[in-house]
C-alpha cells in the first residue's frame, strides 16, 4: 500500500489457498479487490468506477468471495465473486441493514454484522436473504470494532458507551446471542488506547 491507500479487509480461502484483500483509496474514494492465487505472481485486481470504497471481504465454505462496500451514490454494495468466475456479481439484501459494516463466515452461513447484530444470510439468485439474527447484548456497535465467530462463540469488544468502549473482550454464545457468558478486562497503561478487534487462533494449543 502507498500513501492514501487503506486496507479494507482480507480473507483466506482454505479450498484454494487464495488470499483476497480490499483497498480503499482515501480521501478520493475508489479502490479495488485483489485476489492472490499464487503469492509469487501478481494478483488479479477487480474494480468498479461506480464504487466509492471496498470494505470487508469473506470467503464461504465453497470458495466464493463476498465483498461489502459502497457505491458512489451512497448505496451499499454487496457483491460475489463465485469460485472460478472472472468478475463480481452485484447482490442485494432482502432487508435494509443501515449499520452493515463487516462480513464473517460462521461455518455454514455468510454473516453480515449490522451494529451489534449478526445476520445470517443465504444466497438465492442475486439476493442475500436473512435467515437468522443473533444480537450480542452489550457488544460495542461501532463500525470500526471487529467481531469474530468460532466454535460456537462470537468474540467482540464489550461496552455500551464511548467511556466504556474497548475495555473488555467478551464471549457470547453463537448463534444464541443474548448477554455475554464471559469477559476479561483489557488493561493498558495508556488510557487512550482502545480495544477494537479480536480473533481466535486455530493453532495447536500448548
């Protein structure tokens, strides 16, 4: 990346070993999605002049790539690059999600994070239909905070106000949701530091 370019998201496809990442150009807008099929070769780059930015990307279990972004008109962008395809297909969602900010994969469904809710979607033609919703009570809902799903749990930062923001990392049962079942305070010597993301390591435990 060079000055003015910001990574919007990244995803790994275990079915092909492909790596995808999105780039947002600031402040001019625009960007692209790059897919590496061979780390020793240049990526295949996808872009659309009508897109103002590309954000979160995720692969499903079949190697299809989904991307979340925004058109230059302000309308939300949802698109899919089917496995083996050479261009993205625009998608719509059957219910407006005003706070959509991330895409995740829960092992069965693509999940759209909408505030502190995780909306499971199934693709029907070119429409993403919401088939289930999990609300994480107390999860911080800012778009910059990142959630993760793994092993029957969702992981996110906990705190219902800017003052409490990012001071806890918490676990919620997934897909049940509700209040967190466990949390740990994140301690920093710098009070201005915030916790904004979490993931789960699948490396063998010690």
